[in-house]
């Protein structure tokens, strides 16, 4: 199978969906020459840096029969559009009694590891998960990125589509032709016996690398990628934990009220899964600080393979530590 | 140009309906028969009715927290509005929205909004949709003087003008942003002056003169349908009653003279249109009375409709969250 980057996969998804449905339009503050050349500047809008306005424009156009794909740039910039996201997009369908659909996709990049410091290294997945009313997608491979973006655009609800910056240039196999991935379905990226590791975005790859290394030492790690955070495929994660009896969640957001916390709650609330646990559950998260600039500080703040392996060993020994702990 | 009799009568009927609907809602709220917060549109009826008179049924609007007038002006069903205030399942939002969140997408009413300026970007999106559809559709957003302090106001004016979107910015300057007089929060009170800064025409009109509002809106609509972009219409009006009430209306803090001036028969938008029409022998006082009687009967029927409607079933709490 051909291999392309996440960025190329996302662009393919945009082109295919704009070809498939003329109601799909794109709004972003940066120009997208490939799209603009194909579809013209009526459907591919280059916008002023006015996030609140174009977030709401996407919503209003969605309520008026179009399927806008709005790119905020970095998730950082979405914070100046919070009224439109929190008060409008996440509530508009339910609050009005379901009388209209709002098929709008909000894309943005997330995550640290690129030495661009606190404001531009955020992973605020859980802030958006908390809102009720937004579907939240967080892919980790080119194939999932393409398939899920296509599903997001076709979905009749507001969808927030997170694109991990560190994965942008990562290559992977993507099927030719029509390829979609259903929203709300997790995937076991590596089957294992002893420990379940749920990774988010970049940390799916890191968990896979640790699993490979530990396999040589006789430890069998199952790696699961939720791919969608809302709706969360809790049953896939629970089923894995019932099999292994141990759970580590790796998330580059700080632990407090994080997606990792939500995953632990969904797993431990379930009686059968709780009874199957052989050790306390464990989070590996970012330090509770704004992500710092200097490489050694940034590396210290974010999860890494050493900490993931340490957490796996701790749950195997039944001795967890706080979610952020230097290995 | 003066519209024909049928249109004038319909404008008068809608203005009387808005007035009586909100006065009745206040009484119902005092009696605890309806719930939550209420923001009466009393005194501002000419803005919604004048602007909506320039629109087609397929044109789209967004409204504000003070939204009952915009609903009625755009043609909403008062039975379903009333049922919503009563929190019943036959309300526009099945009881999930209440007074501040009434919408009727079927008539292009894209929603009242609890956030000042929150509807402006959404209206801008509806205008973008109209531009892309290329069928001569327009959108209008209603907002108050308070919205001009929000970033969404400025962002939306800029983008709408840049993209020449078919959009009417209808500012109802009722002289108060919640408890604050407009001159206490703005150094410049002529809101139309924002228009030239964003490269669009801006006009100030007497917002208590429904025909003046309609004329300005018709001109703006023509310009928008031609593809020449948005217009800012600054309607100078007056919030005749309070900002908001819960169980009881808040105490009035404004001077009796000021209230008497704006509520006077020659300044109140409803009596003003009434007197204009009877003075020109376009309608008789008997016809006006007949309209009032009809409105009263329709509102009694709306309350009966609402009270006959069941409360939503708590088992349906999660319904309408996500579309299939």
C-alpha cells in the first residue's frame, strides 16, 4: 500500500469531500492553494484573523444548508472564539429542540514537542469533551486522519478535529480510493496480554515503540487508540482491560480533568471491568505547567517512552505513582 | 414608498401582537405560570416589524435575548412560542430553550441568543450561504447597542463588508445595555458611524417609526440582493420597560419625564402607526379595534394551546443531542 504523510492524507480528504459534495466549503486564515486552484475562492475562503466571526460563520452556514470545514490554525486560536464554540456550536441543536442540523467541522493542530512554548503547545481535548454537543476526533495515523476527516465532514453535527502537530510529517499506509473510518470506534493498534496502554495522538506511536521493546523482555502490551474522544468507544477499552487486568493511559495534556481521567473513570465505573483489574490504574500525563520552551524543560514536562515503560512496570508490580512523576 | 393597505394592516397587527404578547408574558410570569427570565420587547416593535417587512420568508435572521418581537415579525406561530414559554413539548424547542432561545428554522428565524452579539457571526454565516446559493437571498441580524462593545460585532462587520455578503446589520439602540445607559459605555452614541470604518453604508433612522425602518431596510435589501454587500441600519428606539425579570419586574430607576416622553401616544411605535393609518383614512378606528380583538383572542388561544400541551417527558432528556 502507498505511504503518505498525515498532512497529505488530510489534504486528500478535503479534496475528495469537496469533489463529492459541492456544499462542502473551507474557511481558514491561511491560504490553501491546492484547494483554491481546484474549487475557487468562493468555496475556499481565506479569512481575516477573526476566529469568533469565522467560527460562527461556519455554524450559521451549516444551519443554512452548507458543510463548512473551518480551520482555526492552532487550537490556541480557538480560545478567542469560545463564545461561538461553547455558547453556540455545542448547544445550538439541542437548545432549539433538534429542529436543524449543523454539519460543521472545526480543524486545529494541537500538542507540544516543537519548542514553540506555552501558548502554542496545548492539548486541551478535555475542555471540548466537557461541553456535550461536540464530537471530538484525535487520529494518530495518516489512514485514520484521512478516514476520520471524511467522516467528520459527512457527519451532521459540529465536530472538532484535532491534528497532532508532531504527527503532521509522519508517513503511513493509506488505501487508494474511498476510505472512511467510522466516528466513535477505537482500534487495537497492537494486541497484547499483560497490560492495556491507551495512547492519544503522538503517544500511540510512543506506546507502540515501548510495546515493541518490552515484547523482547517477555512483557506483552496491548495498545489501543480511541481515535474519537466523543463519543468514546468505552467498550473497546473495557474489553481490553478485562483481558489484561491492567491499564495505563498516556495523554500529553496535564492530568487534571483530562481525557486520560475520563478514560480511567469509564473503565473503573464498569463493575465487570473493575473486578477484572489486577492493579490500580495509571495515568502518564504532562506536568501541570504551561509547556516550557527550552528543550530540556519541555522534554521534562511531556510524557516519553521512559515514563510510559516505568508506568507499565509499576502496574505490573501493582505500585502506581502520581500521573506526572519523573521516571 | 408607502406600502399597500394589506401590508400596512399586517404590520400594525404584528406590532400589536408583539406588544400584547410581551405584556401578557409579564403577567403570566408574575403568576408563575411560565418560567425563567423574560426580556420584553415593549417599545421596540417598529424595528423588528419594519426590518422584517423588507424580507422574504426564505431570508434568514438572527435575534437576541430580547427576541419575541423578531419571532413574531418573521412570522412565527404564537401558539408554539407560548408553549415554549410554558416549557411544554409543543413549544418551538420542545421546552429545551425557553424565552431566550426560540428559533424557527422553517421560517428562517435562526434563533434568539442569550449572548450579546452571539448571533452576529451566525447571521454572517447565513449570509455567506445566501451568497453561495446565488438565489438573491439575504440575511439580517438584530442586535442592541450593547453588542457594539463586543469583538464579534467588529469582526462580523469587517468580514461581511470584505466579502460583500448580503446582510443587514439592524442595530436596535434602545439606549440601555442591561443596566447601563449607552452614553455611559460609549463615547460615540451614533452607531451608524461604525459603518464607514468598515466600508459599508450606515444610516440612522427613527426606530419608533416602522415605515422609516422599513424604507431603510428595503434599500439595504436591494443593495444586498444586487451583490453590493451589507448595510448598517442604526434604529434609535427606547426600551420602554425593564431589561429582564424573573419572578417580579425590577424597580424602575429612570425618570418619569423620560418615560412619559417615550411612552407618549405620538412617540410610542404602536400608537404612532395606528394614528398615522387612521389619520390618513387608511384604516378606521373600528378596524384597529378589530385587530386588537383578534390579537387578544389569538393570545387567549395561544395560552390555552400551551396549557393543554404536556410537559416534556424526562425520558426524552437525551433526545436531540446529536443528529443521525
